[in-house]
C-alpha cells in the first residue's frame, strides 16, 4: 500500500519545477489515488490539496494553461510553508490571478460582496472556506506575480 503525503506531493511538484521529473510523473501521482483507491492511503492534508489540484489538472489537460508552471510554482511555495488551511492556500496559489482580478473589481464597486463570494466559489469545485480565501488574497501585497512570500 502506498501513502500519499503532503511531503510526497510537494517533493513531486518540486522535482517537476526543477526539470528532474516530467509533468506526467506529477499527473500520475495526482490521479493514482483515484485510479486505485484501494492501494493508496492519502494523508488528510494531502487529500485537501488534491481536491483542488486534480480539478485544475483536468481543466489544464482539456484547455491548456500557459501559466501552469507559475501556478504550480505558487502551489509549491505555499505547500512548503506550514499552515492550517492547505485547501484554501491551494486555491489561493492556483487561482491567484483570478482572485486578484475579482478583488480589484470588488474594490472598484463593480462586484457586490455576494457576487464576489459567488465568483470565488466557482474557481474550484473543492469545498473550501471562501471567506478565508478572500482574506488570504487581501493579505497579499499587490504586484506582478508575487511568490506569496508575504502570506501570514
């Protein structure tokens, strides 16, 4: 029986980012738990991250994403830091650009609070704390493509 931990997931993302593993290796790890559930034990925190990462990868496979390396690089940055909200941080990392745009529109008065929450909810099919994600994105200092180093 194989165990998928947050560390094994983070290591695989790191290996892909550095070019030591292929994207197919990362994809295989993410989807392996769904293909052979009885052969895998998934650490709960890793399961939270996979619930966000797997749908993103499905989307990416279907439509492509020229920012895949940036998104997964952000995910690596947030996963390597201890936090109590891995699912929300995964949404923040993968959907950061979209979240910043939604927040910009909200602050400009183009989106109500309810519409902002509704649009954030649509970013991932995972069950995550929308208010926490909005709070996390507000904590970010604006700028072009931050590494999320200022997360609290």
